């Protein structure tokens, strides 16, 4: 049951619709401590929630979830696996939340998690003229094994990351990379958000 929100905001109507079917949700985030206020339920990875309110509490229906303060799983990230009535008191969470994803392997809706420098699986999205890897990996089709380092030689300047992204794309059968970013995990820089294309 949602508490009184005061003046109706556009996002309040969306929250009411989402919260009406809690049985389908795997994690639900709330604006206020104690699972109160506007809420949004999430079943699968979402790289940009577009929330207009801070998050103060969370209910976890199943699995372990990564909550990140910025879009695309960046900024400060927090792993939660149980209901938490006050994120600030428990984890020192400041409030902003813009992306969320499951972190445990398992059947849908979880699937393979993208992160981690060690062995694991990631995801890819292939189109007719390009293919996108949020977290490229070293094995097989770029979705298994260890994360691809942005610059295996050490520090990771942008030109080194671009060269390595080009090499990754060529190994996957594409001509070059059209877009890439770097993601830092545990002090190491990895390739992220690599878009491979074929030159005309």
C-alpha cells in the first residue's frame, strides 16, 4: 500500500502501476525509508532507470542485485541480497539511483551478469550491421571468460583503449570499433560498451 504522496507527480502514476503487481518484481526500490513512498519494481537489468527521486529502502524478492548511482552501472554501486529498510543507515547510501542489475547467475529473468574481471559470462546484442558488448570478455564470442582489459600494457589512455577495442572487434569478425568506453573495477580498467561495425 502506498502512503500519501502529497501533490501528484507524473512519475507517481507510473510507480502506482508498477507496484500494483508486486508478485512479478524481483527488486523494488522506494523513495523513503521503511519501504514507503513512491516505488519502482525491476525484474531485469536496467541501465537507465530515469528516477527523479532518491532511493532510501529496497525489497529484494530474489537474488542479489547491484544498485548504482549513475546510469550504465557506474558511480557508487552497492550489492544487496535482502530487504533493507534504511540504505543510508545500513550502508551509508547517499540516495541517487539510476541503474540496477542482477548479479547472480540463474534462470530468467536473471541470466548472466555483465560485470567482473574474473571468469564469467556477459551479454551481447547483434544487429545487421553492428554488434554491441556492454562488458566484452576474452573467450568465445566475447561473452565468456575474463573481462577484456582496456590497455594490457598498463595504464589505459583513450587511444590504447580504442586500439584494443579495434582488436577485439576484429577477433569477433567485424572491421573496427565505432564506440567504446572504459570501466574501472577493483583498480583495473576494462573495455565497456564496445560497438563493433563493418566499414563500407
